[in-house]
């Protein structure tokens, strides 16, 4: 997640296109880990300063604890830290409850979480700019809390045909 505004379609008076003030500063970035249950509409997310093995490790534990008694299938990109050596003990410990599904390169359409990211960006970043990265992270967390399970299920409705 970066702190840049996205200009998208918006109604306006002819030749009076609205401007989005976006000062030129260094790009601030944060990493968001997310997991959903497309059938139940449950969203689990975690905002971190950087994406590496340590925060991903804590996110995996958070997901396993949140999905107590259920098998978790987690589609992932082939990012280097998803394969980290530090993860092996946790994966071994919970191998009966978790399965990481590594997707082929350039295939976000196979990951249901990408649809949630799309909706989140549309609601938070389109046609507006927030001054700090912390404000953007807060907006995302608020959005995650108020998003209804039916909404997540609806945007992930094609998943049952993929799996």
C-alpha cells in the first residue's frame, strides 16, 4: 500500500475536471497481509511496516488462531519471504491445518484476496489523498471492520468455480 491518490471516473461539469492535491514527497509504503474466507466473508488483515518473513510469520499465526478447527488454504504469490526458512517450523507444526498454495507468476485473478484489495483501494484511494500513511492504514482498518461478510462473499463469488 502506498500513499498516492488514484484518479478515477467521477462526474463533473464539462471542462471543470476536479483536481486532487497530492504534494510531491517521498513515497511512503506499508505492507498489508490479508486472508479471507470467500464462503463465510471473514476478513483477517495485518498492516506492517515491511513485508518480510517475520511479519508474515506473525500473520500466519494470527490466521491459524482465527480459524481454529478449520483447514486453511492460503493462495500466495511466490514472494521470497513466503518460502523463508523461519516459516518451516510453523508450517510443520500446523501442516494438518494449513496449506500454502503458491500461484503461478502474474495470476492475481486466481487469488480471491486480490478482489478485496481492489475494492479496498476503490473505497479508500480513488479521488482522494490522505496526508500520512498512518491515516491510510487507519482508513483501511476501519474499512475492514465495517465491511460486511456478504460484501466479501459477493466479490469473491467466482471462487467456487476455481477451486
